[in-house]
C-alpha cells in the first residue's frame, strides 16, 4: 500500500498521453531530461567548489569584512553589503545594524 504499482503507472501514462498528446511527448521528455541534466551539473559544480574551498582557506575568506561583504552579527555568516537579510539564519541585517548603533549612542 502506498507504493506505485504497475496498474497505477499505466493509468498515469495514459493520462499523460491524453493530456499532452503523442506529438508533445518527445518534447516533454527532452525538457525533463534537460532539467535533470542541468540539476546534476549544478550540484556537481557546487560539490566541486565546496571541496576546493575546504582544502585551504583563501585570503578573501580570512577577511569577511571587506568593502563588498559584511558578517551577520547573529551567526557570523558572510553576506554581501547590499543584503538586507542573512541567508543563513534569516534575521534582518538592517535591524541588527540599527540596534547596535542605538546601544552605542545610549552608552555614550
């Protein structure tokens, strides 16, 4: 129960054939194949970049606070200066900057 059995797959195949027609099936298969190929390419590219960067830290990774990046005050993740929210923890970077400036002014 719950698994797709051969009768279920046959019904799905018939529905797809009726909906898309026999002329569109090769195009549909090609589009799905291209999408899967692109997904595999992107994941392999991501794996290669993470393996390459984990070996030795680059000089830009050592200094996260450069002109184009800043770090999240909550999780210390490196974000672009233009980012409004942290991509790692999801917190707002704008409120963190304004809160820290408010606490500095109240201390003075």
